C-alpha cells in the first residue's frame, strides 16, 4: 500500500475525531436538494373575515289609530271647554258679544291644540316639530265647526242670533248646537290628524 495514501487517510480520520470531540456529534452530511426545510415565514390569513354588518335600526313606525283617536278626542274636548270658558269669562267681564266670542275662540283653539300636543309628546314620544304640526289644522277644523254650529244652528233652534242668545236661558239649544258642531268637527279632523301623524 502506498504510504502517502495511508498517511492521508490517517489525517482525515484524526480530523474527523477532532470535529466529533469539539461538536459532540458526528459531522452532518451535506443537505440534499430534496430535503424538507422548515421556514419561519409569517403566517398569512387564508381568508379575510367579512365585516360584521351594523345592526340595522328598526324602521320607525308612524303612530297608529290609537294615537290619532286619543289626540283628536283631547283636542276636541279641550277646544269645547276653552270655547265655553272663554265665552263665560268674557260675559262676566262685561264684554260685547263679538269680544267674548273672540276670546272664547282664542282660548278654545289654544287649549285644544296644546292638549293634543301634550298627549303626543308624553305618550307617543314624538318630536317637537311633528307634535306641534300634526294637531294644528285639526284644531282649526274643530274650532270652525263648533263656532259654525253655534252661529248656524243656534238661530235655527232658538230663533235668536248668536249675539243676542243668552247662555243661562238657552242651555239645551247651546249644548245641542255645540254637540252637532263637535260631531262634524271630529269627523272632519280625524283623517287630517291621521295624515299629519303619518307624514
């Protein structure tokens, strides 16, 4: 055997033992091309989570017939009370007929309109603008019907004009005229109140 080859083999074995002693493990074989290599790549989401849709606000429903009837009845009741109360106050103050009827109309309209507004604001939580706008025209309709009933029916029933008719002497004709006017006003104001509340 060639001594150079023997010496070269011994040097390689000595170098191999030295590497094993230093590292504590046999020398690793060169990696193969097809070896599986773990990579610490950042994880990418395979899909994007769909954004959660915002909770849809419930559709605002307009007030129903209960609100319409309640507001119209309150408006009618307080319009009648205000009209009669204003007329009686004017009579007690000694005003002339057109003055106490004007006072009664103003008080009747204001009390009827504000009572309907108060009902709509407190019970049905309507906004300020809608609560004030919805009963305005119905209050006018009811006031005109009540005054029209007094102006037209009272002279027919009693044979005396609205200016000369006395409340104390003609209680039943006054109440009958107001009742007919109230029925007509309620019938005409009800659909208008409903249309205004649904607008």
